[in-house]
C-alpha cells in the first residue's frame, strides 16, 4: 500500500492518535491534503506561532483560536464536526498534567466527536500513559521516480533563475545521482540536488564525490562515522593480487545492485595480517576499486557509560551507513571494539554490541560492503569468524621479494625519486622480513640522512638504514610466527 492509502485507512478508522516522526513537515501536510480525496474530514494544522488553521477549504483560514496548547485542545474538544488535527511540535506541551488530561479526554471521546490527532515532529516522545493509545506512522522515503522528478524541478528552477540557460546533464550521471539520493527525505534530497545543480549549472561525473560528501555530512549526526576523502586505488597497493582479483570480479554486481538470479550480492571481507603490511591501505583501495565512498566506524566513540546507549549508538551508526549506500564500511582493528565480549567484564555491553553487529551483518539488504581489519586474531570472538559472516577472510602476510620490489618502487616514486637509480632487487633482498610500513620508514630515514649529509639518497644509504632497523618480524618473532602459522590453511592469502 502507498502512504496515501495507509493514511486514509487510519483516518477512516477514526484512529485517535497518530504520531509521525519526520523533518519533512510540508510533505506530511500535503499527504493529509491528498487523503481528503479518499475520506473527507475537516483538516486543521496547528503551530505555536499561528494557532489552528483550516486547510481543507480554498486557501487557509486565519487563526481560529489563541495558539496556546490549552485553548487549542479546548477548541478541538468543542468542535461540532469530525476533524483531523495536525499538531506540529506539540509534544513538548504534553509534559503538563492538565494538557495530558485534555488530550486523553479527546482520545477517549469523552463529550466530543471522534477526532484524529496527529503529532508531527522530528522526534516525538510521548508520556507513558499516552503511548498505548498512539499509532506510529512512518512515511515511506521517496522512490526513484520522485527523486528524478525532484532533480528535473531543480534543473528548471536553475534555468528560470539564469536567463533561460539550460542545465547541461549527463543522463548516466543523473541516474547515479538519483540512486545515491535514495534513503533521504524529499527536503534533504532537494537541498543536495539544488547545491549540485546551482554550483555550476552542470550535472557530470565531478558531482558524484561532492554528492557523497554532502550526503555523509547530512546523515552523520551521531559523529561515530568518519568520511575517508582519499580512497586509494589498487595501483597504489603493492601485491595483494588475489584480493584485487576477488574484488574486481564483484565490482559490477555490487555497484549496479542487480545480482543475477541465484547470486548473492557481496557483503564484505575480513582482513587479518601482520601489523604494517597494508590492511588499512587495502581497505581504502577496496572502496577505490569498487568506485564507492568509504566511511570508517570508530568503535571507541560508540561506548557510553549509560545503560543501552552503546547499542543505540551502534544502531544509529549502521542506520546512517545504510542510507549512504552504496558504500564501503571500514571497521579498523575490530578486535579492540569487541575485546571484552568473551570475558563479559563490562556488564555484557560488548556481548550485546557483538550480537547486534552479527544480526546486522546477516540480515542487511542495503549495498554496504563491510571491510573489517584485525591484528590480534586470538581476540576475535568465534561467532565473528564463522563461515558466512564474511564472504572471505584474507590474510595479509609479510611481502615476498617481488612485492618488496613493488613497495620500493612505489614509495620512491611518491617522493619524486628516479626509481631507475636504485637497485630494487638488492634492496628487496636486504629488506627480507620487513613490512610495507617498515620499508617506507627506511626510505624516510634515508632521506633525512641524505639531507643532513647534503647529498642525494642512494642505495648505500638505504641499505644502511635497513641494516640498522629491526623489523617487527624479528622483535616480535614468536607472535608473528604464531599468527602466520594460524593463518595457514584457515584463511585465503591476499597475494
């Protein structure tokens, strides 16, 4: 059923109290206007600034009573014909005992006609005595046709305001914009579309990153998500050939959102590995490879000292992520956020967080690709590692000789150094056991040594830095060897 039919059914049933939580007041008012075509009632709107105004007649009547809550409820109680009363931001006045009594008398039809009261607000919290009498109605978000109509309306508005100059639009980009505006109210979607169009009068591929940023800023009211502006491409990552191929095979299905029959859409991966071997960079490159925005969930900000708030924060963060779809959600060092799950020494908070996260992972239908990274695999709960939670578990091992050569070439090239002037094969051999991060820091240290000596960086300086460095595979040999041994046969090598 449509919103219009649902509302008409509620009105026809003389539902005493309807609660609508939405920031889009104009759309709600318009829905009730249209509902009069299906079931007639006198329609009124109330605000504290204007009082009651009748809406079902031609034009809007002047305010009929004083705008205060007591006078308004008295007028509703005394009305001589059944009506629907849209009370905008009325719920704060329900904190008074006298106001609650007036509302309850109307809802229970004590000496009055069967009116329908509608409380409309961004967030409506009812007193416990009124909650059982209320029906909460959530308007459906606009579909693709409504959003396309909205974009066309804004294009016409731009044309009217710029001397008839038409908006230059790429049809394929317009389709992408409409798809990315899904999950927003008409008001929010219109605000973003207007900003994109009125920026330069052109709708093109350059608008898509700005659209993702604007949508993120709009939805991330909780502050638990971080928008990663600079996503890496696969060309910026050495090695990981198997992972790159795996992502490439799923890109079209994920981005289009149209999986062939019998093929489940990709859900996500867990990246395990030795510290410094590029798990974070790979998370960013997966977003770049899929061509979608990357948002990072900071588990540390979710936890709250008050009961139930941590779980509420997680629900809000995941809900915001779903509205940003299609996107990649990156949970870095996930074991730290769930470290207390097994011990249960935090009052069960981590267990409840884990339970909700696992349920969301299993039941979500939105195009959110989850990338979780972890260093300490033994701290991960078994429920998270069970087959089916992630599409695949990849292990990022210490780079082999070929990957180390790529790493030297990449990091030297980023610093505008001529790669041909270095013996990459010899450097790769000297860096046996080094992670990607350690190779990069060796180059940085070599550059500082060269700068202090007033000379250019050369092979001798780099090999000297490598010789002075004790990599993690040496300092923490037992832990690294244990991790690599655990991963053998249990995970898929990323390279």
